[in-house]
């Protein structure tokens, strides 16, 4: 058995559109944080802390080190993550939209199939016809609950601005094609399923056509689906014959959740 890591990290050093901050409290500084939190629960403790009293001193600890602590301030759409219907709108298929902690876990451990779309250019969309041609090439018929991975190679741009501007989008016809065949989850190795902002916004400003803005995301209001964004290393997978595990972190009432997505060959 071989496990392939298909996930990108939450990285405060990588280029991102949204702010990401990871506060790192070192082992040496940890004891001060511990005292400050413990003694800061009432006014008396705060005053005593201010004047130098400590419940635990660094000399009380092995190697004068406490425990490290990292505090992550990040949107749920940073790093590899699953989007569910609440992200797309307040209602889906005429019902209140579902949040990420409601994703059925049995959908998240299924057979995987990789669709090679490496040839698609940044201003293009991947269509149902592209899927059919790719599936025919590898002689594979989709089965209900398969997790379909759309491989473009865009993960290789991660860390810089081009990751947000140089990838193809997913046409609505792809979503219909997959849902009509019993697919519940599909994934992309791009930062989103719609085309990059620069193309959508330019066309919207030129035409004032609101359909130019996030058409695939907004389609989740009409038909319920789950997709994985920011996958990586799809080139290390075969076309099919592997399992995908993509369990979302259980965060309450969010439209998306981080996941450590892996392929098992």
C-alpha cells in the first residue's frame, strides 16, 4: 500500500489573497503565556502578575521549557479544503444549505478516478465533453460515489501570485455530468472551480452580465454538490484503481472545512 499526500498546507509564508497568520509561541515563551492566562482570570491575579508573581517559573520546568503553542488565524478556504452548499448560498435545491460538518463521512472514503486535463488553458473552462473524452481515453466508466479528481497541474504554481491567475475553470456542464452519474464529491488542483478573478471580473465589468461571476459556485444553489479545492500531487496517482480519503475537519457552521486529503494506492 502506498499513501500519496494530495494536500496543500496552511502556510503563512505563501502568497495568499486573504490574510493568514500563525502565531507561534515558543517553548521558552510558553511559560509566560501559561502564567498570563492562568493569572489573568481575575483582577487580583492580573495585579499579581503585573508585579512579577508567577505560579510556575521557568526554573520549575525541564530544560526551562514549557509546551509550544501555535494559534492559526486563517479562512477555511486556505489550504486543501472541502466546500459544501452553505458556501454557495443560504439555500440549495430549495432547502436551507448544509454546512461542512454535515458532509456524510461515507462519501469521503471512496474509489478515486483522475481526469487528465493538463492541456486546458487558464482562460478556458473544463466541459462535460472534455470529461467524456478523457474517460474514453482511459477506458473508465464512472460509478456512483466515485471521487473525481480534475488534474490540471496548477498546484505547481502554489506559493506565488500565478496560483491565483493561471488555471482553467469548471463549466456547469461538468457539475451536471458528475451529479447525473451519482458523484457526490469532485476535486480540483486549482484554487477554485470558477475561472480566475481577472477573467470573470473583466468580463463582468465589460458586459455587466452577472452570470459572468462565479457561475459554478452559484450553481450550488440549484444543485447540491461538494467539491475539494487546492489539491496537489495528482500527477503521482494512476488514472484509477485507488482510494481517496478526504474527511473534513469538524468545524461548526462553516461553508468549508480543511482536510488532509490522501490517495491510497
